[in-house]
């Protein structure tokens, strides 16, 4: 199976490493230092031996992919996929395990409405040690939904992930799981970024924990207003369980602020605010996170310009 992976960050590396055990994997990343390191040394998880993968120099090197996994930031989806419009095999599914809400629309905008799309969530933890090398507890689970892909295609994808050593399953309706992940992301990601702390520190600090719990409850209220039945009863308990899997890692948003990359705040807390307005559900805590992260991005950007 020829598998293309766009994005060689922490999650792209983790999934690429596993898929390379059973597939012909080609990675595409716009960071030349990362691409060169992966081409030279392969992919590694923890202290396991490296696995070699191919490295694409341009988008066309992935045109013959039989599956295309998307691991770029949600803010980069359109830019990453534009070069693939009209070039992929019409039967090749595009699988997004990205954060946030709205990735399906971005994929269809870039590739057209006929492309078979699968959306999913994963609770796998992955922290970058160096280019192409991550640390992971490897205790998570991946759930995908068919969206515009056929049930047969969905089963093929999950069977491939399972053979590669990952726990994976398919569901008919992915929306409850996407919103479940959004509850966790909205609760923790921005706080980890603003406090510059590992996710595991948030539940242990009473002030941070109370704010994170309020964010989780608020996001769950928006989901309820949308008539989406979340796959858990207690939002904060679910968040603490998810955080425990990657307790010793900062959120991806924290790294975005450190590196100057645009954060996914509009696709996470911003999405909660947008759907809250649509349903008439108050979202003051999520709106505060949006404003704080945007202010932090602006201030850090001004600091970099002065250097």
C-alpha cells in the first residue's frame, strides 16, 4: 500500500513510523531541515530502531498515493492540499486526524466535493525529541468516521492502522467524537500555551483546573445545543483521562506560540465561540481564551520584529 503523509511533525512521525512497518510510506514536510533528517535517518519512536521512509520533495511525489494522511495544522490545510487538486486517484481517501472543527470543509474546498474524506480523532500522545524522532506512550486509540468515503474504504484504513500496531476503529457518525476531542482541546491547549506548562500540570493546579473545567463544560454545552451526544457523561473527567496520556508534554499550541507559527485557536476555542453564537449558547470562557491567545501572538510577533 502506497501511503502519503503530509506533515512530519510529532503525530505525522508517530503514524508514519507505524505505517512504515506494513506500507510504502512517503512523507512530505515544508521544513527542509526536518525533511533532510527524515530522509537521512528515518523515523523513530522512543528507543526503537529507526524505520526508513521515502521523503517527497514536492507534492507531485505523493500523487500516486493510495491513501493520504493529513497531519498539518488546521490553519495550513488549504495551502497544503491545493497542489493536489485533480491529481489524486479519485478512490484514494484523504484521512484527517487534525485538531479542531472545519477540516472537512477545508479539504473539500482544496480538492473538490467528490474526494473521499475520512475524519478521525486520536488519543495517541507524541512529543518531538528531534526531527523524525518522537516520544510516545503508545497507549492511545484512534477512531475514524467515513464522511464521504465508503464503509469498505473505512474498514481498509482501520485494518491498516491495526496491522501497523495502532489501536483503531471505525464509527458511523464521527461528530460526537470530534466534539469530544474538541472538549479536551478547548479545555487544555490554550491554557498550556498561555501558562507555558505541560498539560499534566493543569489538573494539578487548582486555579488552572477550575478554568479548564469551565472551558470543558462550556464546550459540552455547545455540543448539546447542536444535539450532538458526546461519548462521555462527565466532560472534566474525560479531559483528565485524555491529559493523563500525554501529561508530560506541552500542547501543540504552546509550540506554535514559541515558534511563531499561527495557532489553531480559531479552529478550537474559536469554533466553540462560533457555534455558541449560532445556537445562542454563551461561551465567555472560550472567547476569553481566543482573545488572550491572539493578544499573545500579536505581542510575541512584535517582539520578534524588534530583534
